[in-house]
């Protein structure tokens, strides 16, 4: 009931601000990286796999997509990410030594359960669930599991479940890397330090809310918004667009920024703003030229950058700098402004934020 909303207006808002706690709880008791975080037999399983298949739907699919970038670059394993509802009806060709990772907040999504069943029928017995509900069907169905500690999530649009999934997937990446001899003790220490700093780093990003509200006041009056990102921030752009359409009903689409010139640039005008996720990584230079293309066409840019990125506000280019430079954990931090932007755009439109029309928290039918 309203009593447990405390100072918040909607559960989504409460859950956004619970994220530092949810991440700290998910990391609770983890003092070193080891496959056993995923189950007693995980070392043997991780040691035997030659590839990873991630299965998920909705927001969880975007978390899985982020993990592809992490696992490929850090653990050096080939990764496929599949929308569960598509995978179950495709004749995919996969090795039996594939680690099948199902990512689901509820663990009850019919398409995810169906996809895992199909994978098993294909001979893939090495299954792992990343789930927020320990008693769910998915956790029962999979050989290994990791339970995120987001706590019950009520808002239909996933927030704290999403960021804790990312934490779990990063721990999976490091564990796979370790088993494969791709993680030095020094690197392990450095990643653990960054993980422990996450709750604090997240609180500092959430404190940017007033500037994000100012942007949402402009965006809420638009009918279309493009979200762009590159590399591991492309899934963050996808998640930003999904949140925006789910709760504000503004049409939003996400593109890998390099694809702008292959189509969506035709849509850009003063009426079609572009939100860019642009931390200071090795793709920033490329993104910068994509942004010039938007600017030259009268498109208004809203850029989320890093503390030490060389981007400055200019006519038609607004910039909000996140507080630090976050390395591989950057997608987790950059998700927070996406959530706040969608929340405040929806709030300004007066929608039913926790129960958007036509959507359900957990889709247990096909
Ligand atoms: C529904 C929810 C989404 C969620 C998706 C997958 O569509 O509205 O917020 O991302 O299901 O749910 P899961 O529980 O499998 O993560």
C-alpha cells in the first residue's frame, strides 16, 4: 500500500532509489571471485564450456546483451544472445558445450522457460539461471543459479532487478575469465574494488536527478525520441528507449550510433531529439562524429557523458556529466539516468507509471 512508498510517489521511483542498497545486498558476502558463486559444481561446468548462450526477454534481454560485450572481451568466450521467444522456434546450431544462461527477474516468464527447455532438448545440459526469485520455476529448471537480491520489484518497468542482473552477469564474466586463466589476482582485486564502490557511485549518479528532470521537461513534449550508444552502451540505449516507451508512451527507438547514417538520420529534425549515452571510452571519437551529423540536421542532442570526457555543451548540444569514469561497470551507472529520464517524462504526462497500459509484470503465458 501507499504506506510503504515512504517519500516516493510511485514504486518505480522508490525502486530506482533502492538500487545502491539492492546492489550492495547482491554483493553481500562476496569477498573473492570464484565459480562457486553460481553453484557447487560450477567450476567443472565453466571449465568445460566453449561458448555462452544468453536467453531473456524485455529488459532482461538488454542485461544479457551487455554481458555479451563483457564476456567476449574479459573471458574471451564466444557469446550469443537470443530473445527467448525467437530462440525456442528457431533451428539454432549450437555445441553441447555451450553454457546456457537464462536471465529473468521473475523466473516465471513462459518464453524463457520454453527456451531453456528447447536448449535442454538440443542436448545443452549446462544451464544457469540469473534470477531475482529463489523459488521460481526457472531456478528449479537450471543446474546452476545466482539469485540477485533486488528484493520484490513492484513497478512493471524493471529498474533494480535490471541493475542487479548486470552485477550478477559481471560476476559471471569474472568467474568465467578466472577459470579460463584470463584473470590475474591484480585484475580480480581491481574489479572487486570497483564493484564495492558501485553503491556509492550509484548514489552520486542518482543525485543528478534535478538536471535530468530539466531534460525530461523538454522530452515529455516530444512524440519521438532516438536513443544512441556504442559498444557496451548500445544495450543501455536500448534499455533507455524501452523504459521511455513503456511508461511515458513516447515513441522511442534505440540505435547503435554507427547505424544512424544507415537510416534513422532521415528522421532527425528539431522535433526528434536524440539522447546519446557517451562515456569517455574508445568509441567516443566515433560517437562524436555521429553526433555532429545529428546537430547538422537541426536535431537536439542530450548527451550523458563522463567526468573526463572532452564534450562541452554547445548550441543544440546539452551535456550531463556523470561523476566519475567507470570502466567496464559504466553500463550499470549509465542506466540510472535512463530510468530517471523515462520516469520524469512519464510523471509529466500523468501516466499510470507502476502499471502501464497493456503490460504485465511477469508474462507467464505465450
Ligand atoms: C515483462 C515485464 C518486463 C520484463 C519482461 C521479462 O514484459 O513487463 O519489465 O523485462 O517481462 O521479465 P523477466 O521476469 O523474465 O525478467
